[in-house]
C-alpha cells in the first residue's frame, strides 16, 4: 500500500498539465479522503472498507492506464488520479485502525512497528518507480500499481473482520477475533431486524 500510494504521488509530475495545480488537487483529495474515513469507519466493516477502497482504486488506475497513451486525455488522467488518491488513502488509513484492533495488547506496539518498517521499505522503493516512468512509459508504473492493488484485495479476503470487537489482550484471543466478529455481526443484524419490526408495528398501530 505504501509503495502504491507514494509511487502514485511521485508520478504526479508525469501526468501532464500544470504541476502546481496537480499537487494542489492531490492535497485536496487527501483532505477529502480523511473526511470520508472519519464517517465511513464508524459504520462500515474494516475489511470491507479496505477491500472496496482498493477495488475502487484498481478501477481508477485501470481508467488512468487507458488515458496514458494520448496527451489529449490529460484532464481525464488528472481526474482519475485524484479519485484513485481519495480511495487509496481511505484504505491506507483504515489499515492503521485495523492493525491496532487485530494485534493483541502484549505485542501491539511491536507489531505496528514491524508493519511500519515494511511500509517504509515500500515508500523507499517508490522513487525508483518514478525513474521507471522516465525510462519506459507512464503506463508501466500504473500497470504495476494495478497489479499490486489486485493482490492486496485477494490477500485481504483471508483476514478476519475486527469491527466492534473487544480488543484482544493475548495472542490466543487474537486468533479468535474472526469468531467474535461473527458474533458481533449476528447481534447487530438481530438488533436491526428488531428495530425494523418495531417500526412496522408502530406503523400498523397508526
């Protein structure tokens, strides 16, 4: 995720058009992403939010890839780049919340530090992706980002959901996170069904 995010941002100068306008729009898109994350993370499943964010980014990257072969499509490139940037940072911000909820208390700080180390490896690799753009074509790095994004979506299928669970204190509890998430999900569905039934009864009485 760090490689894709920072690599995409470093290629902003190769999109075409005004560099200053592109950077300004990218900053605005990051603000929009953080605002959406604040609202979505309160009622959406963490895993689904990450998956749908990266799926949307894959679609926008594919669209950007199609627009990279002709300079007349520069405005569309910029639009798709910023849309991809919004959903990318939406998923990236969710990862930090997810990792905090998934790892047990006894190893949480160490695990987050290790994850951050690997993220920094990705961010250190990102400048070389920019050089790949200069050596080949704009479509090459974005095709690589598309491949990595699809790989992320596939791997996240095997991760448990952590929405509304009690934070695990031990590694054994962390292994049971998926079971607890399913129980929480069943309780939420039952409460929604009960509220719907109550509303129907009130409507019938009226």
